[in-house]
C-alpha cells in the first residue's frame, strides 16, 4: 500500500472579476493530478513558478480543501475523516516552509515553539516536554543549552532558523513531510548542510518526503523520483536517473537544458531549448495540449486533444502525443 495516493486531485480558486455574463472566473492551480507516494521515498516536484507545486503540497497535507478528487493517507480519504481523526492526522503529516523566519512566531522562544506540538497532541508533563525539546535541538544539530532555548528566532542565523523549523516538523514523529522550497533561501554552504541533515533524518526516522524545489541540481541530489508540473498538471513522472538521462516531454527537456552544469565547457556545448512565448492564461485554458504554444515539437493532434499521463516505460509516465 502506498503511503499517499491522490486521484484526479483538482483545486481552483475564484478570482474577483466577473465575466460579461456575471459568472465568476476561476484559476485552476491543480488539475486532475493522480500520484502515489511510496513509504520512505523522496519525490521531487519541479516546474516554473506558479505551476501549482505548493498548492499540490498543501492539498496532500489537507491544509487546502480540493475542488475535486481525493487524497488517501494509508488508504483513508483525509477529507472524510472526523475532527478527532484529523487531529491525529496532523501529527503524521508535517511541512517545512521556504522562509524559516516567517514560519516561526517572533514573540516565542525556541523552547515555546518546540514545546507547543507536545502540549497540543500529547499528555506529557512539563519535565518530559523539556527533555523532548532539548533532544530535538540535538537531533537537528543545534545546542540544547538553556541560553539557546530561551532565545527568539531573530537571534539565530537563517540556517539555524531552518533547523528549528525542521525540529518542529519532526516533534511528533511524522510519516510524511512536505519540504516546500526548504533550502531555497539559504546560502550554498548552509544548503548543503541542510540537505545532508534531511537525508540523515530520513534514514533515522523512516520519513517520506515531498520535496518541492526549482533547483534541478538539488532535486537530483536528494530525490528518488521526480514529478514535473506545468500549469497545474503533471506532464512527466519518472525515477530521477531516468529523467535526467532521457527526458520524454518537451517541457522537461527545456527545463533540463536551462539548468547550469558544473563544467562550463559542457554548458557551452549543450544545446539550449528556449521557450520564447508566454505561459497561457490559467483562467482560460487552451484546447488540446496546454504546452503546445511553446512546444518546438508540436503537431496536429496537440491542437485538439489534451494528452493524459500514461506509462511509456518502467516507472516512466508522460503526458505527450509524441509517445502514444
């Protein structure tokens, strides 16, 4: 059984302006996403800004209600659970935010921030909560000394703040963690350390990650499988080695070609695929393939038939008429 399963998951947001006939228009942030996440794996979600990556992560956590489809955690539809069952679910599913400082209460000390999950979800007494919070600090590589425990978030560096955010996410020993651009705001040295920490924590606590990021080099280093999103839809899903070795969707090919390489000569020798036209409006979706106006390989069926995500190789799925 998969840890997480979503089927035809859809989320649309109303926009304020009305059409000529007085009907509200909608932005489709996530559209008909079907995906399964296995225990212990790290699945990366990549794509341009505004493609729906963060919305998908929040839907899988139950932080947003879907407009259609369902999400199952260990076989149970999370949107049909009772209030008590949802509270229990909160302990099993957590999130690490992109901006660590914005996600931490500036008025609270680290002791209060890390102790809060235990006060809400457990019946531990104060001495045991104190011991648990100090153990969390050690787990993420921070000093558990009282002088640090009684500091506010602004007294720590960006990397330390993110470690505090990771500690808070791990407090209740979750099964599933969404890392939403968790290293994007960090400098290179801190980014490397946090990625190493996330790998170590995954092995120690048997965590399953949904890793949202726009840096393909980071995704390649930590993920076992990658899902590529475009305008709210999955266009390609594959094991990380297969995706970087041979991309099947033209959009994925363009993304990979734009990623810098460590060797400048290899970067110069590589053929760059440039997407010159603008992204179509998510308010008024195109007929057929949503990527066709920017695709260098489009042909007649792309104009009228919307491709669906289908298996073409072992573990490799793609939504493109070129592979039918």
